[in-house]
C-alpha cells in the first residue's frame, strides 16, 4: 500500500513562515486587505508592521485569507519547517 501524507496548510502556518523569512504579506480582514511584514504571531493574533510604520494587531480568527507576493519562498517546504 502506498504511503499517505496529510499536510494541513493554515493561515497561522503562512504567517509564521512569512515572519521567519521576513516577507511581506497581505491579510484579508473584514473584507479589507492589509499589507505588511509579520512582526509577531502567537496563535491568537498577529502583529503586522505596515510600510508606513503603522502597527496593526489582528486576531487570527478574524483573518479570512493570506496572500504571499513571494510565493516561491514557500515552494517545497512542509508546514513543520
């Protein structure tokens, strides 16, 4: 029988990777896109530092989607890395 590997991709995984790689992301919150670099994430919320120096703190439960402009940085990595 062939092996089966399940991988779960979450908003938290994407945000942690972006933080680790110091990458800019866009998050969708209440129908509005917010852009910036992830300063911190703790499983409950995320701190997003905007290009203009503005700091936003958002509950992860309120984030509907994450866009990663440099998606190639995520290619081939497992969520545990």
